């Protein structure tokens, strides 16, 4: 079964508007971490935001916030006030804290975001 | 400092060549990773090193040979590659969970490999 599901292959947003990128995950562990990464066309994977499974507050980092709904197993990324530089691929990822090695990161298939001027 | 460096940025090699990709980090991370990524796809895990020992090998062909000479360096030796091996190769590092601290994984800028 897919550990991370991103159902939006491509999204468009008007500059200065907010956009939500969807992510659902599948785990039976109680302890896990959820991440979002941005990958511009240059190729570098840029870490954006982290949410721990025990964190009660939604994570925020500047214009990025993570809408964490544990019961629904969703971890949507919200980008406020979109900028042209936000055009990129966005990957949701998960790390299970107590798996065999603790080192496996699972990635979704990604969402390509295009910001329209 | 959250920097992971990779060299070279671009590499073109023939199917009979031998080349190496290099990765370096100075964040004290004891887990280091190699990923292969095709365009518009997520990264695919190839290898994981924990405390300089290979802990995960995702059934990667033997023409890819990883090496972790010390806690800061990770190499990927390439030999007799095929054109379908052309991809972006990403190195990453993270803290090991038993070491505590943050959980995120930091990536280098990648090496764009073309096999001709």
C-alpha cells in the first residue's frame, strides 16, 4: 500500500492567493514525522516544514503552514500569498520513528504547482 | 549550517566509463542516503548508511557501488552504466533517531548524470 498519497499531479494558483496541496498518509505507528519539500526546476530538494505526530499545534514556517488532521491521516500544505518563485514540485514525505532502522523516508508522487502572474 | 554538498553538478559518461559521485556534510549527521530521481517523479531510495555502515540497499544493480569513508563523506562509484541510469542523483543526510534531535532530512543539490 502507498504510504504517502498526493492526489493532485498539477495545481495552478494566482499570484498573492493561498493554495492548499493535499497529502494523506498511511501508518499504523503512533510516532511518525511528516515533511514537505519543495523542488524547483534546478533540482535541489528544499526542506519546508515538519510536523510530529504528537505535536498538537499545526506547524508553521513563514508563509507555509501544515494543516494536520491526525484522525483523517492528512497533512496538507498551505502556502499563503503565493509568489512566482513558489512554482515548483512539492513532495510530502513521512518518517516512521520506530521502524526497523528509523531511517526510511517515504515520499509521495508530488504536486507540480504553477503560480500565475 | 544545513548544507550538503555534491560534486560534480553535471556528469556525462559513456557506458564503459568509471566515475564517482561525491557528497559531503558537516552537520554531524550519522545517516547518509543516495537517491535516484527521474524527471517529474519522487526520489527513489538507493542506499542508506548509518554510522558509516550500509544499513539499507534497495536491490540496486552492482554497477552502483556506494562507499562511506568517514562520517562526513559519501561516495557513489559508477561503472558500466546503462542509458536508463541517466537521472538526478541526490545525496541526503539526517540525524539517526536514536541520537535524538530533529527528524528532517537535508538534501544536496544533486548530480545530473547522463549516460551515452
